């Protein structure tokens, strides 16, 4: 099965390779701005599907095209990627000693059909001191990460508990992906 990942995320590529898949990467270009009044579920559905559709061509018809969008949600709003260190500091203070949600919208396109689902995880952060935040910002890549953190990096020290899929928090819910392919009778490991 030819697998195409419509994503620039190195974490999604890494996770798919970890389970023995070798996706072709095509980077989509779409507007990921939340529309006024758009719910989180609708936003994820729109952006995840738009990423896949932006690269889907007739010659890809027999392939499996996978696209996703992951967001951090706290205080009834989407917490995106920080624009600079000050913005990252604000985000980490917001998440400190709180529970926030990580949602990933996952779209699969195969033989002209689109399938979509959402993975939801709750992440509980410890109380962060200014010194911890300063250390983290000085030693970690945070600009390309929703909520200014990566669970698989130094931020792992700040996480007290996760309820839900760990890989969802990394940006690609592997179990949901696999379940969706099984429901669609797609054999990922067939040549």
C-alpha cells in the first residue's frame, strides 16, 4: 500500500516510520486560521481534510493519503504555535497546574473517499515556576509546537498525567489511525 503523508511534521513522519511504514511526504499549504464561530471539531475536520485535498490528485487515487491537524485547547480556545519566546512563556503559564485538551483531527483519503475522526487526550501539567519555564525556553525547540511544548522533549518533566493516547499528544494518534485503516479494510503492510 502506497502511503502519502500530507504533513510537514517530523513527529508524524517519525511515528509512522516507528511502526514500519515509510510514507511519501507531500507538504500541504492551507490556511489554518480558525473561522469565527467555528467549533473545535469543525475546525479540525475542515483543516485536516483540506490538507489532504490540497495534495490529492488523480494519480494518487490508489494510494492512502493521510492528513492531520493537532491543537491544544484550554479555556475554551485553541492554543496555537507561539510566535516568539514571550508568547511561549504566556502559553506555558496558562497550562501550568491545569488540565488542557489535545485534539487531533485525522483524515484518510482512499479511492476517492474521505474518512475523518478525532482523537482526544487530557494532559495535566504540574505547577511551573518561572525558573522552570526559563530553563525550558532556553533549551527546547518550542516555536513549531502547539501549546509551546512537545511531550517527547523536556516538557515531559512537567506532565503529571495523561488521559488518552500519548501519541495523540505527540501529534499523530497511531491507534486511531490503525483502527480507521482496519475499518476501511486497508492492509497497510501489503506491498
